[in-house]
């Protein structure tokens, strides 16, 4: 790799790590957790943590729309906004991931945050996610995925993001349509978040607002790092456009399933000079480091282990389901639920619906099992 490209690679990876560090630090501080948000609603009817997640989505939508409108990034150059809408993969993969994150006590990002504050259960879950994701990318699970759910798709006349669909149907300029739709949808979500008067007036909600604002802003910054700072219109070696340090070869933001597999692969094949630290791998390391830093500063670091054999089995099963489901759905609660949704891709909304449905089903299953054992 030429010296100038090596320097740019190091800069992109360094920025990814720094943003992930902030994500991990604030995520641990504010208890940002999608699984917890859904569980709070199902079990207690409490919506505060859901408002934090929705605020993060809103900020990501608005920020991404601003970048698109300014011409700094092009969200059609992501894995989310392709013309092929694999709707069944999005729904089934999302449901598997959602069910798995309940069994595993948190999604991919929460797993990394828990590792940072000493949770050994989450370390086991992370290994299960990594192995399962690798198997679903290129192994046995990949054969099943490619020959089943991935065969069902709709080929659209344009890219599947709402901006492209509306521009194609109404004859609008695509970046303008994308920017306006992202901004309007994001503002509508912000209005919903702050609609309850009690929510606006309670000082307790400050951490919730902080978590939503920071997580959403980090997603936007990651889009800029990958899609603008790390973008080369013409690679001197291939004469084609290139997004530096991404595993997908496209513009990326945060997602925490496939990067588990890439990180494990790098550690296992470290002596292979062709293996490099990618954008996704840097985010995995950054979230753990950020969570660890806050855990130490707040004196909340403590070792945690499994309760019994059933607890171990649940977490292992959850990790396998998250790895397989996340790759099948092209993302997790962060990868599809925030990064993907910020591009307004139809598949991302379907994956998000699948994740929520799977999580609710798992919570109902857990409640049923507790009642049965009582």
C-alpha cells in the first residue's frame, strides 16, 4: 500500500476507534441498551430508554440527511441502499437477532460494553457471535442462508432508500429528496421523544437525552469518516473508487455483528501480512476501551460470571442467533436499527421490525418459562 494510502488508512481507523471509544464511554454511562428498552416496555410499560434509542435514530437521520444534502456522502454507496430488497432475509435475520439478544442479555454493542466492565458472560457471547457470524458470512450457515431466505427478494427500479424511491417516482433530484425526507422524519421522531411533559421536566431524563444525542452523533460522524474522509474517487492501483479500511468495500458506519468475525479472524491470522485492522475491527476495540475507561473512572468495574448451566446455555444460544441473524439481516440494533435506518433504506426498516418482534417473542418466552418453573 502506498505511503499516502497507508497514512489515510491509519487516520480512518484511528477516527473509528476514537468514535467507538466515545460510544462505549457514553453507552456505559447512560446504560444505552436496545434490549433493555424493549424489555422495559414489555415488562413494566416504561418508555424512557426507548426514547433514548429513538432519539439516537432521529439524530442519525437528521445528521445523515445534512451530510447527503451538503454532498459530503452518498448513502447509495452502502450495503443498505441497494436496488435488491431482500425482505425475507431482513425480517428473518432481524427476528433471529432480536430473539438472540434477549437470551444473550444484550445486543452486539451492549455485549462489548459489558465486556468493558468485566462481564465474562459477555465475552463468551462475543465469541459465539464471532464464530456464528463467520459461519454465516462464508461457512456452513452461509450455504443455508444463500439457498433459502436470500433467494427471496424484490428487484427495484432504483435504490431502496426512500430518497431514491421518491425521486424516481416524482422526478426529484435524489440527494435533495433524501435530505428533506431524512430531516423531516428525524424531526418527527424528536417531537415524539419530547412530547410527554413529564419527560421534558424530569432531571432524571438528562442521561437518556445525553445517550441518544451522543450515540446518534457518533453514527453520523462515522458516516463522514468512512464516506468522505476515507473516500478516494480513483484508487491509483485499480483506477476505481475506494472506501479506505472497510471490509465491505463500501461506505460504513457502526455495526456490531460481522466486525466480531473480522476481529476474531485478525487475531487468529495475525502473522498474515495481508490482514489489516479495518474500520469495523477498530470500532469493536474502541467500544470495549471506552466502556472500560468509564467503568474504572466510576468504580463500577467488577467481574461477573455465569449463574448455572442454563444461564450458560442461554447466552451461548443467544450469541449464535445474533451472529447468524445479524449477518442475514445485514446488521444489528445499531447496524440496521440506527446506521441503516439513517439511510432510509426499506430493508433497514424491515430488519428493525424483525428485531423488535424477535425480542418481544423472547421476552414472552422467558416470562412463560419463569411461570412454568414457579
